[in-house]
DNA sequence: AGTGAGATGGCCT
DNA sequence: GGCCATCTCACTA
């Protein structure tokens, strides 16, 4: 079994974590079975000073309270009335920052598409019950990849940010170029 | 290929 | 009431 990432991996700067999660393995244990995928697309959300982040202005609410946990916890929220999105919390409790996992490449036990944040949560059975959990050895964790993947990284503005948002052009989306499982969505104009 | 609308519901002001 | 860190389908061309 691959080595599980230590919690201090997540204490680093959020952009560093977003870039370095590319290639890592997301593992979901559900009813005694393993579902796993290689992370190929992420986005950084920079907490109190990021107008596109749920915790902008350091406002804490029922929905976003998991962002105020220490790095290495999950933040799962419900969006558009039908989808969940999965994030990894970074840094310390003082900084409500996180990395959105936007797409994974299926490796094991996956039966449907994983090339988007809502779709990968369906494929890996990630929902609100997994919100706020430590990503160590529970039903959901992230592990090193054993083989070195030769891949280039690309970046862009984040997807789905309102055109009125001051942070809509911030280049905080990272992905493995030429990977077919990167989402097809494009930033708003 | 690109655009636009609808599904669908919790949360915030 | 309006806004969403989405996705799919139907439409134009």
C-alpha cells in the first residue's frame, strides 16, 4: 500500500499544496471496498483574503466551518442543489484555506466519470457525511504515488467564478497537461 | 464548436 | 429572493 501523506504536508502554503497534490492518490473506503484515483486537477482557495473563497472576510458559517479546521481535514459542501465538492483544508486553524479537488484519473473500483468536482464525488461516494474528517486513515485519505509520473503542469483561472468576482482571473487552477481526465469546463468570460 | 437554459435545494442577507 | 467552486442536453451553424 502506498504511504499516506502526513498531516504536515497540508500545513504548507495552499498554492504549494494545490500543485503538489497533482499525481497523488485519492482513496475512498466504502463498504469494505477501495475506490482510488490519481489527482489530475486542483484549485486553491485562499481564505479570508480571496473574494472567491467561501471564507472570504474570515466569515464562518454552518457550511464553511470545516475550512477553519487544521490542515489535513476534509471540507465537503453541497452545491447547485445536486452536487457535492470535495476540498482538502490547508495551513493552520488561523487560515481558512483549502484546495478543491476538481478531477481524478480512475485507478480502482470506479464506475462513472471523474472529470469534474461534482462527478468525482458521485463516482467515489463522497458526501456531507465525510465533511470535517481527518484525511489520515479513515474512509477517505490521500497517498503518495509510487511510480514517478512524468507530466507537465498547466494553470489557469478558476472555473465557475462569477464574472462580478474580483478574483475571477486569479491563476489558481492547476492541472496535468494532456491528461484526458482533466475537466472540460472553461473559466467564465 | 459554441451557447444557453434547466434541474434542484441549502444557505445567506 | 437570489446566489451559487456543476453538469447535461438541446439548440444554432
